[in-house]
């Protein structure tokens, strides 16, 4: 989905995948996107959940292919809340960082991750509206560049 107007962008930085901790129940205070308040919002939860699942899928694919991942693998997710033709919608991006890995091998892992059954089943209808890509090496001035590859 191409948004005509972006109202808010939620961001999540994920490392570790599902091995980060545990909770028996989720007790979250909800706040409006971009508004005042001490809580989180659904877009932030979506960014955190999707990036965590995607990182876990990359780890699963790497394990099956016996590929070692760098210790500092990370995903930065961005979920845009906006409007198109007067209706609310979401647009999503995942930027995957696999520092030190061969770019072609890293790209193959990123492209294989959506085929993991849990991601395939739950994101099938929404994949064509999202982008995912590898974070490139630092550019001049230290800025990082995303290299998005559309999900078909």
C-alpha cells in the first residue's frame, strides 16, 4: 500500500530474536501514536513483533543451511500509519543488518525468511505492501543506507 500521507512512524530495533526473555502475560499501557503518554501503541507492538519473528526466521534458515550469523545481527522495523483515499492504512519496512557477511549470502537469507511457515501463513496477504532490505555498509559521513527489495 502506498500511503498518501504518513501520520506516524513506529520504529523497533531488534537483536537476539526470540531468545531475549520471557513473560507469562503481556501487560501493556496503550497510548495514541505520536501522542503524549507513557504507553506504547499497536504500531510499535507490530514493529517489535514482526521484526522479532523475522529475525527468528533468518536464524532458522541459517541454522538449516549451516550458515554462521554475526553476533550483532539486528533488524530495524518501521511501521507507517497513514491515509490513502481517506482510509487509514499501514506500510512496513524491515532493514536487516548482517555485518561482516557476504552480501549475496546475506541477501539469500533475507529472501528465504518469509518462506518460514509461521511468517508465510501470517503475512501472506500483506507481503506485497512491505519492503525488506539489508543495511549497507556505512556511507561517507557515517550514514547507513537501506537497500530495499520488494516482497512479491
